C-alpha cells in the first residue's frame, strides 16, 4: 500500500571563517512514502517518494529559496516582495503566483515543471534569467514562462521545450497516492515504480527501443506484481524474476 509517512527534518549549521554559516533544514522521504509540509510563509509542499527538500532556517525573511532533489508539488503563498524559487541541479523555477510540480530526480535525464494554477518562470541554472514570453519559441531563449496546463522540460542537452494543454489531474495524481502515467517512456516508468514500491525493475533488452516504449495507465494501491502484469499485458511484454529472486523484476519483449 502506498501511504503518507513522517519525515526527518535535520538542522545543520556551523561557523564559517568570516561569520556564522546559515542553518539548513532538510526534509527527506523514504522509498514508497510521501509527506506534506508547511513553510513559515504558508506555502504547502507535498514531497514525493525518495526526494529531498532543503531550505535555510531563515527562509521567508529576506528570501524564499528552496532546493530540490526529486519531486514535489508546491502551493505557494503570494509575496510580491520575496519571489519563491525552486533550485534543482540543472534548473531554477520562479513562482509568479501559482501551484506547480517540479520533477528533478538525479537519476533521470530531464527536469520537468508542471503548472496547475497561475504562472511560473523556468530557466537553466547556469544561465541568467532573461525576459521570456509564453509564446516564445521553446529553444529561442534560456527559459520560458509557463501558464496553467503547461509542462516545461529541460532535457539532457539543455534544450527547453513546452507542451500545452496537459492533463493536470494525471500529473498531480501522485499527491493522493495514485500513479498515473500519460504516455511516459518505460525507462521513466520503471524508475518511478522503484521509488514507490522499493523494488528494482530492469529492462531486459539491450536496445533502446524497449526503454522508449510509452505507457498510459493508472495504478491505485495495486501490489507491484499486479502492476507489472498490467504493464506487460498492455505493451505485449513478459515479467520475469531477477536472478536470485528478491525484489528484482525484469520486463522484456515476448510473452
């Protein structure tokens, strides 16, 4: 069963050479668990499984910056004097009065931002923010302004692309414990399932065609064996146990 869980909040601080270093607070979720936290400004954050959110202890005083490795859904309180920003290894997302998801797991090649309400600015972490517009060509500038039902994606080659009119409900389903895949590549599906079910799922064929197969499906608290059987039936695959048994599964072509 996929369930919410408490998290550990750690405070790390110390003395720098020229003064006191900022104290950091960290929220980390375990495999298969998610949690909801409320920041001091009223912003609510739903943190997905196997994710880590960090922010300084003085968050909300002079700035509202958080740092994410993984996935989280942000419902941001409006503050025109202090913009809310989400930093990942490769991108920065700035709230313009909105609710949005940032998906930036280190083991995946892309960073994605999904806007549920309002607008956000989204740009590469290694570039200065430039003026962008909602209708700008996706690769014309370092970033985009995303509006409701937009999905912005920063790929491994630093290309920024935009999809409009996405199904926001499916993108947010995980916040209620439901896994909803909407044309997701199988390579991403198996990583997500691993984070939620604490299992290892391998793709048995060496060619990239299997990893690129796309899945549209919804799973609500089904055991992992049933989930994999449904995927296999949908895509014409078979499920094998990994060598030595245990929580290792192999998806490969052929039934």
